[in-house]
């Protein structure tokens, strides 16, 4: 059986003949009004920026690093809407989320609260060093949970080097009870950034296409969730087929493609208000809208008279500018982080391959010369690599440099495709279709290819898009 990746023209035809919908397809607004307020903790022990004593820089050392994460303490166990059992139970849950975050990224081997004693509240800033040394901990995460007078949750997060008996960093957060997981993600980000020296990614969200129904009549809805799969929400009702979502660079909006009455429309969904704005619509097959790094333009692909090219349009709509004109199928388009270049896929050479061109469409050049086909390329936030779907028998996620060198295949599934990068450029998310079933699910893999895991979703999932760190 010949399998075609989501980026290719066959998808245009399948959707255009099956999608019938109303003009509006929005479900309950996401309307995120909550925020994480940074809290200054007196006696901050943070050192100046630069290498830390006790910090490891070799990846193999990270995986061996013993991090103890006991339950967060509380000064007084009080009921809270965040957890019906009170702040003590909430402290355990926060520690569990942090443990899962650090374990699932593949760099650390943390020990969580189920195997550790909970410290007393007064031990948060004065750890019992001998106890943690005896347990073999190299790093220690302490924290506390309190309820403020206004009902909001106050979380303190501390990271210690046990061998040096030294506080490495501390930070506090004030959140609504409904946003307690964000405080756990922020603490995870603090720990990750301090130990690795890299940008974090835990307090981010993922948009994807939720799929239900029989194979020949799939309902495809826009959905979002936290980076670990929690706080899942459907944003569209499914009366219109939704495809290929992407977060705006500032996280405030989601761009996606919707087929309404058989005609494609590119919408921008405002996360704060729950409203959507039509950017462009036409009767020609359209696919793969993508943001420019400055959030001012949108790339998309459109088929006209049998020829598919890449276009650019203002986020406010208006006339589109055609960037490619070579006969054949030019699809995709992902900007380099500085906005100067675009990577895309094309069959202009006779087979589906990846190309790089200047942002204005000039100087296109092929970069994939390693056998097989190259599809769905996406530039890393760091700018140093391009993730793509390599088609050589099976579909697998791979990376290469922007010059086409350093090929590394990261997955070995039957049909793994549509890679999207974590905000820090270390983890890649993709979707996997199970052989002979048509069932698809979201997966993550790190750049070593050794740490792979499935993300929980309530229904089948495809077309993932990892958003930036939340403000």
C-alpha cells in the first residue's frame, strides 16, 4: 500500500470533497484569564548568571543525576478549590508533576514524593542534609504551598546541591487555584534551566487535531492541552474539518485551516477572547498555514490549475504574494528563527524533497540528498536543525542541519510524521499512525532518539503544534 504524508496533494482532494460545515465552528472559548505572578522570596540565594558549582554539562551525567523531589510542605493544611483534600495533598500533587516532567524529558532520573519523607515547613530553607546524603541524592527540590488571603495559591520552589549544601536557586509563584499545575511547570522550568543551562519548555501548551468517527468520515476538531497532556480542551465543534494548527510566536493566538462548505479558510483564534478572525478564503485547495517569526505574516500553500505554490499574506488579510513558481507541488514552509529563510518541500526534482529559499522566494536550493523522500520540514527554534518526515519505506521523524548534513533518524515507527519542536529545541513531537488501523496518537522524542513516549489524549490525535513558553 502506498502511504501519503499529510503534506501531499492527496489530502487536499480528500478534504475538499468531504467537508461540509457551518460558517462558525467554535466551541467553548479557552479564554485564559489566569496568569502566574512571580513572587520574590526574601533571602534569595540565586547566584549570578554563569556556570554553577555542581552543575553538569555532559548529557550522560544528566541522566545519572539523582534528584530528590519530596512532597511540598505547607504551613497549615487548609482546604482549597485546587485540591479538596487540602494544601498538604496539593503539595504532593505538585511534586508529582515536577517529578514526571523531569523524568519524561529523558535527561534526569528523579525520585518522587511517593518514595520520600515530606520535610517539615521549617526545613524548606534548612534541609536535613545528612538525611538526603544518606539517600544518595545529589540535588534536592524543596517547596511549600500556602493559601493567600485572597484564596490564590502561593508556591515556593527551591533547588539545592546536596553535596555542596548550597542553595542554587529559588522562586515563588502566585496562581489561581485552577492554575496550580502552571506553578508546578514553572518550578520544573526553573530546575531544568538551572541544571542544564538551556531554555525551559514545561510551561507550554500543545495544539493538535482531535479525530473521531469512521475512517471515511473522520471528524477533526481543534484541541489544546498542557505540554504533559493535562487540562485538555476542544476549541471547535467538529462541524468543519480543522487542520494544521500553529501557535503565534507570542502565544496569544492559534492559526489553523478550516474547510467550510468544501472551501478552505485560514482562521486566527484569539486565545484570550475566544474569537476567531478570517485571514483568507478561496475555492482552491489550501494547506499548511504557518506564522512568520514576527507574527505579521502567514505562509500557506495553494493549488491553482494543477500547480501548487507557496504564498504569503498579512495576518490582517488582504492580497497574497506568491513566493514560488516552479512547475510542480511546493508545500509547507517553515521560517528560520530570524525570518530570513524558509524551508519547504517540493517535487520539482521529480520526487518529494526539502528545499531552503530566502524569505522573499529567491535562491531556492535542495538540501535533502540522502535517499528516500523528505516532507513536512520544520525549523528548530535554535536555528541549528530542521526536523522532517523521512519517507524511505516507512515514515520516520528525522533531523538534519539547514545545509542538509548530519542526517539523524529519531524514530522507527511504521508511520511517524509532522514533527513540531518544543520551545527550547530539544524535544520533538509528532503523530504516529498504527499499522492497518488508521488510529493515530501523539508522541515525543528527544534528539538522542532514545527517549520516546506517548502523550495521553482522549481521542485519536494528529497534526501537533507545540506552542512557546506561556507568559
